[in-house]
C-alpha cells in the first residue's frame, strides 16, 4: 500500500506564503504607478471625444470624432506644427549624435584634468531648462545681447535671432543641442569604454589606420548603444516644450510652434480642452510609433551581432 507524500503541502505552503509576501511588498507600488500612468491616458482619450471649456458649470459635451476631424481637415496650424516638431527633433538629435560621438572619442583617453572636463561638460544638462532659456534670451537680445555685440565688433550686421521667423527655430535648435549633447556624449562614452580590446589589437596587427578602426570596428560595435541614445533623445526632443515656450511662446507668429506648444495654447489660452486632448492623443501615437521603430531597430541590430 502506497502512502501519499505529506511534505509537499508543507513545502508548498511556506513557498506560497513567501510569494504572497513578496507580492504584497511590491503590489502597492505597482498599483500606484499603473493608476498614475493609466488614468491620464484614459481621461485624455475620453476628453478628446468631448468639447469642454474647463467650466465647472458646464459639463463636457460629447462630440465624437469631431475634434480629430477638425485637426486633420480645417486646422491650418496642425500640419505645420507636425512638420516643425519632426524637423526640430531630426536636426537636434542628428547634431547631438555626431557631436556626442566626437566628444566621447576625445574623453575616452586619459589626459590631465579629464575629470574636471567631464564635470564641466555635464553642466548644461543639469541646469533647469527655464534658467537656461532666460540666460540665452539675455545673450540673444538684439540690442544689448553678447552675440550681436560680437557681430558689431567684427564689422558684421546684428541679427534679430528670435525675432526673425526664418532664424528663430534654428536658434532654438542650437540651444537644445548645447544643452543635451552632453547626455549623448556620456552614453556614447559608456559604450566606448565597454568595447573589447581584441578587435583593436587584431586591427593594429593588420595595419589598420585609426580611421579604418573607427568605421569598421568602433562604429559597428557602438550601434546598439547609439540606437538607445537616439531613442531616448528622440522621445525627449519630440516632447520639447519648456525651452520653446519660455524663449518664443511659439513665435514670432507661429514660426516655432510645435505640437506641444499648440496643445498648450489650445487648452489654456483658447480653452478648447477637447481639441487639445485630441491633439495630444495624436502626438502620443507619434511618439509611440517612433519608439517602436527604434526599439525594433535595436533588437534587429543586436540579433545580427549575436550571430
């Protein structure tokens, strides 16, 4: 006659109890983060189907997809804002990538004072965007700004900078590049320091030049790191609001108006909260799409390098 093991339940119960205890420790944080992320998305999606001025006396009025229809058919500022958003993001991320790689290559080697240089390079990134914007506004001031003073001293014509519709967006790009290139440089530097030495030793034996080693060894091995850096910066560049709104408020005219500033104006100046929500839903879809593309690209590159 066989007997059933009695130790299995005794072993199972403590194990199950430990799992419940672990779950109990993390469950409040998981619930809190989930609610804090899900509620704004759900509420914003719900509000995009309504028209509301923010009045407590008037409830949101259901209008279906009218807000989306107006954005894509009758709004004369939506598509130009989309174009500026992508142009701004593409230019700043590309410039930051190239400059970041160059700075990382310079900082890879140890030289006197390299620690101090690394610290100084990080200063633009740790400063608050509004403080940075105010500082650049003073330097770009047409009459007393330091940039126009330098131009006058060398015999050149002073520029309107942020007062010009053709220059304002490019000036904002320059400010963003100055602020966020250090982040790209630090991520790239971390990737450079993690590269193995064996490929470089083999290339040195084969007589490869430093330029050949960079393009055939360093750059291919850095691609996963660079894609991660580009993904992070692309998301942040698409969402840039503080510098643009502080320095130009989307002007002059609508020359620097992006999707973020347009949504802000629709919500808090025109009090069209439903249309602003619809715009942000579209913007969220754009950011999500860009993120999925870069994540898939990184997975593909990592899979090829693993072969």
